C-alpha cells in the first residue's frame, strides 16, 4: 500500500473538514491508483442506526448516516480504507487497521495545528 507523507494527510483532512469530501476522495484515489468511491448521505436496510458509515464494495459507495458524518474525516477515511482494500482484492481489512489508517491522518492534522499554533 502507498505510504503518504504528513503534508498530504493534512491536506486530505482539511478538505474533508472544509466540506470538500468528494475532492479529498478523488485526490486519495489518484494517489492510491484506484477509482474513487462515491459517497452519499443515506442508510442501508438492516444497518440503520447501527453504524455511522458503511462501505459497500459491489457499489463502490460509502454511505454516511448524515451530513455531519459526510464531513467527519475519521469516519470517511476509515471507510475509504475499506475501499482501497477491496480494490486490492482484500476487502476483509480489519476494523482495527481501518481505524489505524484514519488515525494516522488525524494525528498528522493535529500535529500540524500544534506546530503552527492555530486551531
């Protein structure tokens, strides 16, 4: 899997926070050489109110429970991890690894805020 630098991770998180989630997914997909997933606000029958978001490999789509989740970097990046794993032919990426992937982006973003002295 591609290893991204902290500057790129910060840019991705910033895009999601600035309500440019689709643009962030497009940039990530360029870097990982995969087709970007679609992301929509909606739920899946049987999964309503049990998860914040869900990636459906057959549809190449991330379903976000609501618009707050649509712009939540951790959740979006967690589901994106499942997308890239499925594109590599190994969809059953663990939740722990998806959390780790997302957290690396969040940590880079927090570190950039701390070093720049702004919130």
